[in-house]
C-alpha cells in the first residue's frame, strides 16, 4: 500500500509543478499584453491562467501539511517565470522603435533599409562631434533581432536605441522584400 501512495504523491507533485508553470507563464504573457495595450487578449489569457491557478491551489489547500506539495508549488512558480520569459521572447509580441546613429554613410544606409521595405525617417541632429543623422525605424519586434544584427554588420560602432512602442498611428511599417543580411553585403 505505501508504494501506491508514493506513486500518487509523485503524480500530485508533478501535477502541481506543471500547473504552476502553466499559470505563471500565462501570467507573464498577460502582464506583457496589458502593458502593450492588448486588453482583450490579456483578458482571454487571464481566464485560463486563473482557472489553472485555482485548480492547483485547491490541491495545495487539501494537503497543506505535505511539504512535497509546497515545494512543487514553489518550484513550479519559479520555473513558470523562467518559461514565461522564454515563451514571450519567442512570440516577440509588439512593435519596436529603433533609433540609429552611424558615422558610416547614414544616408546610404537609410536608402538601403528603404529598399528592403523598412520605413526610415532621417532626422538631422547635432552631437558632441558635430552634425549627425538619426535614422528612426518602426518595426515588428519579431524582426528586430535580424535588423539589429544587419545594422551592426554595416557599422560595428553604430549607436542604437531600441524601445517598445505601445501605440503607433500611420507611417510605413516594415514590409520584408529582401533578407536583412543583404544590408551587410551592400555596406562592404
């Protein structure tokens, strides 16, 4: 009889651990969506998040004296934070605003980026070393890593600021025509 109890206890620990991973991962995604203004998506995710949470909490409250349940709950919470971050990074939800300052032919870079389908606004500014051009690009976050890599290959000393854009209106959004890797080849 003790073997069967241990088998069920281990299944309970696994259930609690996995349930917490799911609900905390969903919580992470929900919070990011709320911050980005995606309230309807966040509400839908919140429904499932709370459903899973309440079921896991019920198992815990039925056996508060079981240290294994409490440890599974805590480890599931910690792991859920980690997994939620990975999932969010892979989904790459949102829009990013990128500002570039390059000393290596900024107007040529702007034209190449436009040929690739990026909407680029060039702003003339003044820095410590004199007049400079600031290239501004708005693009979907899923393209930001490839874009940043290509621009860094164009100019390894590029100054780049990447911020999340909560809302935007109008303008030209990235329309992928050519691989961003072509940018690096044109610059050499």
